[in-house]
């Protein structure tokens, strides 16, 4: 599935749309690819002599893949998106650099009401570069989060 399919599922646009391709998707699992470039804004000045992709960007790749997966579970026509509410057990095992292509592998583990619990992995080849458990809830991004 293409960038057009990704942008139809989530509101992210460049430079914050971080996925290039959906390799596979089913009810509880999604696999995506992303190739990083030295022109990506988040590597500019991030270890200039030896640039690496920040861990928070790797987590965001998992969150976006999860949002695509959950977009299939949200009601059509409603102005809602999955938003991250928690990240646990985040581990970084390998450095990801410009020029690397990662595989983003996300599994939906459970749903409790409006809360979804997922596990994400960033893979370099067959080796885990990052892993995290995270939760998302469905929300209307136009509503104020401030309480009155």
C-alpha cells in the first residue's frame, strides 16, 4: 500500500508523516517500511559527524503504524484519530542511521473501551532496533483538552 493509502488513514503529512509503505495489514497487525535520509529534519544536527535517527522518531514510526491499524476500527465519517496516551518498556537496541530502511511491526494486543494496547518493534533487517508497548485512545483532535 502506498503513501496515498497512509495519508488516507492518518492525518500526518510531511515532514511528520514518517512511513513510506504499508507492507501488510490485517485486523490486529501491521508491517510498514521507512527509509531515512540525511535530509530528514530530525537528523540535522543530531550528532552531526555521525548522524543517528532519534529514538523518539523511531517510537513515532510505531505510533503512526498503530494509528493506521486503528483507523480501520474507528467509525467512518467521525472526526476522530488515535492519539498516544502511554509508552512503556521502551528499549533501544541498535542505532538507526540515515540511509537505513526499517521495518515497523505493530501488533494490537487488547482493547478496553476506547483504549487500545499495542506493541511496536523497529527492525533493521531481522534485528530489533527498538521496542515499545504503547496505548492509544480515540479522540477528536479539534476538541479542547483543557477543562472548564
